[in-house]
C-alpha cells in the first residue's frame, strides 16, 4: 500500500534540485479532523504540502509556520511543519463553500482572497525569523514562489494540488518544487519550464493515478534526467498534549480558573488537530494551585 512520502533529489547533472511529496493521507487526516468543505480542504492541503516542501531543508528540531492572511471567506489558513516530515494545520472557517471555477476546479484563490503570506522559521537557537510578502493569487503555489524570490532571492517552480472527490474524501494530494542551482544555464531553465508546461494532468491527479512516488516522478520529469538522494515519510502530527493545554489554563489566572471551577469542568480544543481535552473539577483545582 502506498504511503505519504517526501523525496529530495537533483536533476540536469546536478544543476538543479527538486523536492517532491505525496500528501494524500496527510491531507485526508486533516479533512477528517476538521470536517472541512472541499475548497477548505484544498486550501489547507496545498499549504500543508508547501510547508512540508519548505521544511525539508530545515535542521534538527527547527520548524516553519506558513500563514495565509487573506480577505477571503476562509479568513486564515495556517500550517506548521518540520524536517521530520510532520505537519499540522487549520482553517479559520472550515465550512466555507464556493461555486467551482469555469474550469471545474475548486476556487482556492477566491476562498483565500488577497492579503499577505507570512513565513516564520523557528531555529535551533530559539530565534524566530518572519518574512511577509503580499499574496499574488491566493492559489498558494504562486504565492510561495513569489515569497522565495522576494524574501530569499531563489528562483523556483512549484506545483501544489489536492483532488477532492464528491464524497469529500481526498483522492490525491502532492507537490513539486524545482530550483536551479548556481551553474544552471538558460537552456536548463527553459527545459524545466517546457517540461512542466507540457503536463496535461494536474499534480493531484498524477498522485492519484500513480502506483508509487517513482512512477509519479517519471511522469512529472519526462525526459529530464533526475536522481533521488533522500526519502522521508510524512504525516499529520500535532504537538498538543493535555499537560501543554493545562499550562494554557494556568495563564488565565486564578479568577479565570475559578469561573471554570464553578462549572465543575472545562473543555479545551486544539486549533491544529481539533482534539478535545476534558478537565475535571479535581484537575481544575490542581491547576488553580499552580497559578
């Protein structure tokens, strides 16, 4: 059985690098947890996929957070990923539903709207660096390419896609990033652009149709020679725990806890994974003692 996987490699005799990822199960897990509409699933799925691609170059316990701060009905889309292939995320308004575009595709751009893309990198020394650029389309792949060029001066080609079936389940999701390296010629760049322009199927459809990542890559790369350097499994994974959320309760102070004690119980829900945590009267009293 095929599983979600991220591959890193080179092409054009080492004059370009690429990252490809299958995220079908990961995005389906997010859809199931958040009960999202198709267009919300597509938006979050694309952002989570892009997050995994950017996170693939991180080290150790570093992480990256991508935020789409648009004026569309989704209101905001957030994803966090790390180099271990773990990603989580949420949409502020997960039930948004919009008419399909004339092409029959989900209108992610309209759902996200216009606004800003914020990218925050949490480094191993604890420092956090945030870059922010205007979104160019809200379709996410174009916005990430614009960010990489504007903030990091890296030219890139990126494909992101999520195929949602009529019963709302995710049939295919994945992404591809190609970046020319120093030494790449104009002919190399034209060859990459030509190959991607010849694709008659979206990347989400390619993921759904392919029996393996290797088959998908062969179809994506066509006649361009490529080499796989590394493979990593990826998955939806959240860092929330009951202990961490109890620390959040401590931050509201004794008065806030007292109100919850009056109710004799409390429930907290994690934004990222929609996990529900119940706190009993005894647990609330113990938390109050820590305030």
